[in-house]
């Protein structure tokens, strides 16, 4: 009998289950990945690794969102956010907040989504994660575009480029075009 807490009865460590789940997800096997992430979350919990468990809950929340299981997604993401908050990991907590923003946007609860995107952006700015902040602001901008809130969408997209550590040439060009569009709309 193996007494090592890092190994489950299937002789897999939580980390190896996480990697297996990520591989399954990348290959499009969402339901199988979900099952593996749930087992990994339980294994991390048994080890007392709250951050590892929270990471698996975040992954599960993303899959639930993609499967349009809104309630399960919200529960998993809320639990992941609590886990990262308790672990003091603002960077990964911000990722969860961004994923929760994506969930709310998918559910068309746009005010809630805006709050999550804004909080994620602030946390990432505080953590010095400009590229990740840019991704969140881009998602926020795309949501505003779907809502036909053009000025806000333009401003958010421009901000998503401004905060990046090393914007590409295409991103810098887009920024110039966004400023031109902003002038055409009669503001700034």
C-alpha cells in the first residue's frame, strides 16, 4: 500500500492528472477532461493544495461554460476564485475573474461581465501582468462591440493595446486606427 499522499489510488499524481486533463481539453475531449480535472481537484484537496484545487476548478468552470452549463460553471469559478484569494494568488484569481466575465457575457448578463472584467483588469495591473490585462480588456471590448457600444469598445480595445508589455506592429497599427475612428465619431 502506498502512503504517499501525492499519488492517488490510480497511481497518478494530481500534477499528472492536470496534464492529462489539459491534453484531453486541447484535443477537444471536453467531457473526459472535465472528469480528469474533477479527480485532480479532489487529489489536490486531499494534499491540502488549495491553489492546485482552485486551478482545476477554474479549468472545470471553463469547460462547463463551453458546454453551456451556466450554473455549474458559475459554481466552479466562484470556488476557484475563493481558493486563489485564500492562497493570495492575485494573478490566477484575476484569470478566474476574466473567465467569470466570459461566462457572464455568454449568459448576456453584461453588467456582471463588465464588473468581472474590470476587477480582473485591476488585479492584473497591480500584478504587472500587462499582456494578460490586455487579453481581458480585449474580451471586454469585444463584448461591448456585440452590444453596439462603439465608443466604449474602441476605448477598451485601445487600452488593451496600451497595457501590453510589447505590443506587436499590428497591434500598434490597430491602436492608430482606433484613435482615428474615435476622432471620426466626434470625441477626443
